[in-house]
C-alpha cells in the first residue's frame, strides 16, 4: 500500500507514497491521504532467498516486541544500571548460603 500525496516528483518517497495524479489513474475516486494498493512485480526468489527474507521479517517482529516490552517496563520502573554486592552476612536460619 502507498499513501496518496500531492508532492513534487523529486520529494516523493516512492516506496511509501504515490502522487495523486498517478493514484487517480489506478483509482479515480482516491483522495489525499488515502492508502491505495499497488501491485509490485517481484523477481522469482529461490529457496535460500525466501528463507533469508523470512528470518529478516521474524527478527524485525522480535525487535518490535522487545521494544514494546521495554517501553512498557521502562514506563513503570526505572531500570538500575549497576551491580549488586554479594551479601556475606551469616544466615540466621541455620542454612548455608546458596551458590549463585
């Protein structure tokens, strides 16, 4: 999909936008800021190319999920940057300290 804009050809982001005049050739009823489906011809991809594309897409999804989780957590809590000192005090319940 491309967003319908009115722009100079050299200012147009061709992968995301389409000029209103070009868009009206595809759909005469389209208006500014509409999204219009544009058929893109793709070359024949081999098995390895398809697998690589799949991995890239999944990685981008994981990155986006990680960013969402981090922003939700960061909004509620301020993560601390530092190290925790080990507690060398003797335990009062008689058990030995666990190995960490």
